[in-house]
C-alpha cells in the first residue's frame, strides 16, 4: 500500500513540474461549466505565528481532500486515490513551492488552493443546501484555503489574504500558546471584519504542551474572551486498551487521538497518514482518567452556549427534566447554536491535535464545514461611488447583485503567462473574454483566461461566480487592491456612477529597511528598472525610489519590511526576472549650511581695456543664517 502511495506521489510531482498535462488545462469538461451553491463555498485563511505548523496542517488538509485530483467545480470521485502528504523537511510541500521556501523551510508568500472538497460524514444532513438553478446541491463543501506566512517580514501576504476570506483558522503552538505574530494576524483579521474564527491547538504531541495554558493565553492576550473547547486531547494513559498501536511512539505517554465533547467519543486516526477514523464511545469504566473531565467540559460548553443563544436555551427549557436536559439535548441543536454564535463572533471553537502526527485534521475540516461562514452568510461589501469628489457616497455591493464586481488582491509574475491576478468576486459573474473596467487605474482590461488556483498549478474554467476566489490572466495594468467592474451594468446606481466604484483596498504597511540597487552594466539599467517595477507590483510592501534631479540621492533604492524580505526580493529578481543587480548600502545625501553670519569681499582687476577703459570688477557677499 505504501509503495502505491509513493508511486502516486511521484505522479503528482511529475504533474507539478510540468511533465504531465491534464486535459482539464485544455478543455472545459461538463462539470467545470456548472456552478457551486453559494452555501457550499468556504473561503478560509490559515494564519499563525512562524513555526506553529500552518503549512504542515495545510498539507494534511490537501491530502485528505484529494487535492491532487484538481477536481475544480466538482467533488472528486470517492474512489480517487490518496497521495502522500507534502513535508516541510523534505521540501515536497504543495503550497511552499518556491525554491527559497523549500530551502529555508518557511512560507514566504501566500498560496491559494481550491476549491478542494470535503464531506462531513458525521453531520452531512444537518446543514441542508438548496439547489439554485444549475448549481450543485451537495453535502460537500468547496473549500478555498490560503496558507499564509508567519514571519513578520511578509505581513502583506496576510493582509491581502484576510481582506478576501470569510473565516480564519488560527493555529497555535500547544507549547507556546499565543505568540507575538499570533496577535498581529488576529488584529489583521479584525481590521477587515473577519469575525468567524477557529482555533487549532497544534503540536500537542510535544513535551510541555498544554491545551489549558493555550486557551488561557487566548484570553490573556486579548484575542477572544470566549474560546470554547469542543475537544480534549487523548493520551495513551487516558484511554487504556483503546490507545491503539503506540509501538513507534517516541514518548512514554503519546498523543493517540482526540475526544469529541459533542458526541462523547474517542477519535483515533489510522492509515498511512491518518485517513481512517476509529470512533469509540467514551465509557466511564474503560476511560476513567478522562471520562469525568470530558463530562465536566461538555457541561461547561453547553451551559456557555445556552447562556448566549436564546434558541438553544428555549430548547432546553422545553425538555421535561431540565436537570438531564444537557445530556439528552440532540447534538444537532448544539451544532446549530454553536454555528450561530461563531458567525456572530460571540465564541471561537477550539480544536486539538497534531498535524505532523495526522491527529485531529478531519474534525477541523468538519468544523470548517459546520461553523465557518459561506459568502451568503457575510454582510454586503462596502464601497464608495465617486471617491475623492463632492459626489462621493457609500454603497453596499450585495452577493446577489447582477453587476459584476471583483477585487484584485494579489498579482504574481509568471515567466510564461506574465502577470497572474488573483481576484475575489463579490457580485455577478466573471466570464472568459469579458472586458472589465479597472476603476482604480481608470483603464479597461480584457480577460483572456479564468483559472482556479492549486498552488503553482491551475485549472481552466469558463467563469467565476460571486463568492469565489480565482485567477485571471490578461490584466496588464491591474495591481493589488484595484476594483474591477463590468461597466455594462449598474447596480442601484447609474452606469456612469457605477464605473467609479471603489472597494476597500488592502492596507500596505510602510517599509522599514532599505538597500541600494545598481545594475552591473549600463546596458542592464533598463532591464533592472523594469524588473523592479514588476516586483513592486507583485509585492506592494516593496517600494522603489529612483534617483533623479529632485531626489536626495542619485541611487535607486529598494525598501521593504526587513532584511529577510529584501534578501528574498534579490533572489526573486534573479530567479523570476533573470536580472542580477548589485544590492548595497544606501548613501545618505547631506545638505550643509552656514551656522553664523559672515562677510567677504573680493576684487579682481582685469588686465585689459574695454572700449578704451580699464575695467575692474568687485564682488561683496554676505551670508545670513535662517531667521536673520
């Protein structure tokens, strides 16, 4: 079985390196001409401090959702095979595909993957989906996930991710709890109105990890006042004979699974990479060390939810015996109440596990399905008509508006395709060959192709519907934060006014570190300047200032968020644009002045006559300090 997985993994790597060309990149199958019910869409960001395990978690999610099938707008077939999950240490990750990312073992740029499909086998009938026209009514959810960097130098990648997602998964290191960058990314989500979060306490298989301490850090650091624990970690000593095979464990009391506080079950994860879930009902006799703790935690969970959700409280009061109501309350009632509160931002569900040990990933996917919002659960997007003029007025762009509105949140340079623009569609539908108006740059753009992103690979589609994240080719002048509209329609405003619509842009932090950039030869100066302009277009947190008559320095200066950021920019210039400039120190231009008054006289006698006269010229100079 393992050999088969390795073979399939090799085939996946062959496709990713361009050796294989699936037909989905050449034609539009019938499934790609369909749309997805909006209620089935989940756009999520995975955010955390550096080294909390975001990329490892993302790779396990892609493994379990069979993302290697590049299924696009249709769920993969049940018989679709698994591939071995990517690994950060071996450089085989799907989302960290840049050479620099694999060499350094860190995430440098955000990577979007999706939609990937997940079916909640346990609760698939509890969130009904209605069929809308040609959309698919399915119990599966289409998840577009964006893995983000954890290093502070690449904060712009988090900014433009949280600008377009509907919910976020915040990954915490079970040993460290909330760390400084965890606080930063949390504030970034709040800046853009992302209220629905899930916490995933990772690395609980490490010595010194603690769920309780991690939850306390969430409250103490001000991230959220009501994190609600819906799982407990299960260690070998807690579950007796149900601990499974621990012969390969590296510790005396290894993490063997998680305890679901809603269903009161022990969940173990078996298979090559935890694909199979073993569900064991908790028993007071067999699981005595953890049973009482689970009962207490479940009661606290339900009491907190019922104190905040009137519908659940009414349901409890309707039961005959209120003392046993918590035990007899249907799980579906608790799930629906927890979803309502999560969407409102009143509570944040907390899940447990270890992505590296393949523990707890499927319940996290179930929680994304059940608790995080779809685009239809989000309020209309705010915009401004005719900004910067006396006629400026705020407007709301609704998901059901027929006029097409999209926001470009990222631009990537590709040697073969040119600029690749990532967009979030907020209303209407983007169609291939459609002409758009960039209301920020006041230019018309024509779409050549529409794609769905799978890290560094793409699937062609004929259209992108409202609520989806996708990729557009053919946009020549569009930059991060630009608004794109179809000028042929107006939504609640005249056509001329709608052509001035601006959606909220992505916040770009000011640079803090600078280097000079010099071409090695005079002939390369133009090529280097063009590469720098494209680099700044793809990464708005990079600033390029070219020396000129009005500049304090004649140097070309590249500014960014830190030394690592600029080092990566240098490697990108070399690898993506094939230019090799010299980066050095910035020369500071000083302006001097005289500190006190002074007088000087000079007389020069010319040794010549002009018109028969001896000519002498004298000059008297007085220099005064400022304010004299």
